[in-house]
C-alpha cells in the first residue's frame, strides 16, 4: 500500500472518534437540557441520545472536517444535525435559552478535560497502541476546545449568540437576535473571505482566526494544568 495513503488513513483514524463524539455529544447536550427545562421536541424525535448516528450530518460531521484536515487549514470546523428546540416551550424561555445554548460548549469542555485525564492511562497500554491512543486524546482535547470556543462567539445562531441574547438587556438583545439570519455569512466572511482578501493585498486580516487561536491555546493550557499533564 502506498505510504502516503497509509499516513492519511492513520491520521484519519486518530480524528474520526474525537470529531464525531465532540460534535454529536454537543448536540445531544442541547436536547437533554431543553428537555430538562420543559421542551420535549428533541426527546420525541429521538435526538436526546448518545448514539452518534442520531446526530451525524454526513457532510458537516465527516466530509467537511476531513477536507479541512487534509487541506491543512488553520481552523478545523464541523457541525452535526442541529437539535430542534422550541424555545417557547421552555419554562422561562429567555433564561432557559441560556442554559440550553451553553450546554453544548460546556459538554465539549468536559470531554476535553476527560481526554486530558485519560492521558495518565496511556502508559498502561502496549507500545503499539500507545502512540495511537495518545494522538486520539490530543485531538480530542483540541477539537473539543475549538468547538467550545468557536460556538461561544457572541453571534447568533452560535451558542454564544443565544447566551448573549438571553443575558443582555432587551435594547441590545433584540438587535443582536435580528442578526441570526446573517450570522453564518458574517462568520464565513470573517474566517475565510477576509483572510483571502488580505492575502491578495499583502495584509494579515485573519483577525478572528488569530483571536480564536489564542483563546483555544489558553484554554488548553488551563485544562492540561488542571489534569496534571502540562
């Protein structure tokens, strides 16, 4: 078998489980907390589940992250099937929306911490599996922290945007909420189009990417120190 193909398959094998778990459990957490606060929409549709197949979006969960990984882009991105939430069915919609939105990123941080703690167990494995599992755990820490940080950008429809809408006074929350229909376009522009434009002009306009990278690095350092593996 071609050595390059072997390398690609090996690299992919160290990313598949971390990416699928990070993205799907993020969505499952939204559904679970929504059910806890009174909305059973996701529950009735079978989306409050730890089964990744319930949440996997073929393109967003598998193809897109794989493409970005193979292209060696500076920022890994992916998504699962969004969990449907009827915010009007929540006990206290504005307050409970904050908890529902924050559940996804919080789950990713818990998964990152769990992966960091599991690093202590790697030495118990046979030498052949040692490096492979360690790479899986390192990737799990990275992807979960990246998802948590990215999703907490205070711009709807990201989780951070919903948290901001729930916490800000109405005079600020309403204008922010109206940005939801344009939110993903704004993010694509900031993360991809603006840096490409800057490259043509000889300028570094990857401002959001740089900021996100610094926050991700800082959060990972804290997690590793708490887990005792820094």
